């Protein structure tokens, strides 16, 4: 039992990867805005992301949102914080993906 608990802590302490962000960007639909706001991405930032990356695709905009959050929040860009934002947006399976490392 302690091993599972230790394993869970290990995953939670693992930084999110580029592939995690790519997967989440592909899976999120219109609820990505709720996730963005849950991660304290401002409406101005959302506008700028759409302006800067919208010509590529909506998936790229969502990916860049995760990158911006990760860079801006640094130590506070945790799996737990992201899972909470995903839960608030009604995406509990994605929250589980984040918390279990895939």
C-alpha cells in the first residue's frame, strides 16, 4: 500500500511534458477557455494567444496556453493545479490522465 502511495507522489512531482501538453491540447474542445481561466490565464493572454498562434490551429493555441502557464507559474505549474482546472471544466478523465501520468 505504501508503494502505491509513493508511486502517486512520484507522478505528482513529475513535471508535465511537451507530449502531455500536446495530448491535452488535442483532447480539449471549447472548454479549454474554462481551463485557461482556471490556470489564471487572462482574457488578454487568451486574445494574444489566438492572435499569435490562431493562424496555425486552435490546437496550437491550446498547446501554447499550456506552455505559457508552465513558464509563467514555474513551481506552481503542478499536476494538481492542472487537474483541478480540468475538473472545473468537466473533464475528469483528462484530470485523471494528468494525475496518473497518462
